[in-house]
C-alpha cells in the first residue's frame, strides 16, 4: 500500500488540499494557491545541474525545486543520472526512483463528506476529488471505475478497495486528539474482499491516469461503518486529513521535510458515542451468566462495533452446528471440589438458527434450572447446595465458505451471512444455590 504510513513504492506526492466547509454535503473546491509558472526546459536543465554543486545548501535548494516541479523534470534527471558528475548522478537516480512511481503530481485534491453530523453508528461517505490543471497526465491511486454509484447497495469488496486505495495517507483524529486506527474485519470471510486486499498489498496496486483538465473521484461509502473503517466511537469532532512524505533513502531528506505535504483537516461531528462495552471490548462476543428466578440464564452479547451473526443451531455435527457446554465445580472451605458435572441444558426454541446481533445486543442462548444443577451434584455424591464455579463455552469453528459447502452437501438450503462469527467464547462465573 501507498502513503503516509507505507510509502516505499509511492515516491513523491505534491498535493494541494482544500478545506471542506462545515455544511452537510458541501463541496469544497481547492483552496486558492499561488502556483509556480511552468518551468522552461533551460530552467529545468540549470536546476538539475545544481544537484552536483559543491555547496550542500545549493544542492538542497535544487532538490526542493525539482520536487515542486515533479514529473516535468524526469527527462533531464535521466540525462544527469548517466552523466559524469557522481553526486549529481546519485541525486538524480534517487529522485527518479521516487518520481517514477509518484501520484497526484501537480494535481488539486479536495475532500467531501455527504454528512457532516452523525451518530456513532450512522455511516457517512468520504469522497476524494482530484483535478488535473497541468499540461500533462496525472496518476491517481485507484482504478476506473472506483466505486458503485452513490445511493446503491454497498458492495463490500468495493468499499474495502476504495478505502485501502487512500488509507496509507489518511489521518483521522478523534475528539481526544488521538489518531484513529483503521479497522478491518477478517478478510478470509469473503474471497472478493481478500482479493482486493492482497492486490493492494502486492507490488502492483491499481492506478489510472487523469488527462489534462480532467477530474477523478474516489467515493468511499461507509467510511466509519464499512468492512474496512475508521470507527467513530466517541462523541465530538473527528478531523480527517492527508499527510504524506516520500520514504526517501536519505534520512536527512526525511528530517528536512522534503516532499512533506499536509492537508487542512475536515470535520465530522459525532452527536452520540458508542456504548462503553464496545469502546472497551477486546473480543467480538461475550458470554454472560445471569440468575433469573429458578434458572441460570446464559446470554451472548455482541461487543463488536458492527452487526454480527451467530449460529444457534446446537449439536454434535461440528461442520454445521455450534456447541454450548457447561462445566460446574462446587467450592468448599478446602478449595474446589474436583468433581465436574454437566447439568441438562434447556435450549431456546422457536427462532432462526442464524441470528443477527446488533452492536451491544444480547440474546439468550440457553438456560439451566437450579433444580437440575442440584440433582446433578447429588448424583455425583456431593452436597446439593453451596457455591459453584461455572465455566461456559460457546464454539462454532466452521469458516463461512466451509459452512456453506457443508450445508450444500447435506442438501440444506440456508442463506449464510458473510459476517458469521467463527471462534470460541468462554465465561467463568460463580453462583450460590441453596436447597
């Protein structure tokens, strides 16, 4: 990938970024900027010649000027790279390596959002607009067409592709001024998503040329809510900007800020933040044990910031069914009673086996009666009342594609959602039961 966080293949980027007005749906044109006049061939030749000047400050000034001119100078740089001046040849080759893979040279970039105020779980789209006012072609970091038209159903692979095409040089900061990290759900769930990620991680990411006077747009739907996203969990203002600097071989160039480009931020206001359970979560699902009258009730809660599907078809066929197990140990003054019991599980009937859970939503997945627990302890030769340690485990281990194939082999026609949870969830809790 290419950009501020991974720029080895990108080279030089010269951007002019415009501030987006705060009004919802506003289109921010490029901010007025004083553009340097088109350099003449003699002037380019003269500055390239300065790359071999014996005074370091003159060489540095030449590098900076050539960076500003961009791809216009490549012919002269190639001649200098083959010339007799060792220092000039070294500097020219270094610049050529960056410029040959450069994007947006001489272009004007502006950012748009379709909604400037949202709740944490309401999606908004970010659009990157690149205009080419130069006399030559300009290369951008995405293919044509970029995404599906606005208003249509979101293609998840296209959404991931669009965000990855610019994610390397996006900077998103939350209301606490901390940088928001890009989050992506497991790519192995969908072959098309996996393919677009692998392509952008390869040595041949997509790009296309914008002709002189032309314009290219990259619309990123569900910027904060898609398969790949920058989550907006906190209430307050989020600032989105672009920051880019080529990964120069000479560390001094990096330290001097050569080629560094920063945009003015745009702001999106988040009215209400996500529940604390989602903000603090370090795993997608949570098992919770609760006491309800004469029963112990087990609930499964979605801690992820997006909806998840769970398989509640419990049984022993591990290719298509989930498993829910209970293990109970009685606690004594001398420690744990080593006898384990597995009381009878009362399933929840009358609902779909594949169930959608919204963020922070919980669903009952089963219950055990306290009477059954006491009887199980009695059959094990232990006291029926006391304090118990309960270990619960939910597991479903079939990946989506394997699950679909297994259902087809069993001639079961079931529509399997892509975002179906696969894995194991544990819960440890303590309960007291009296006769």
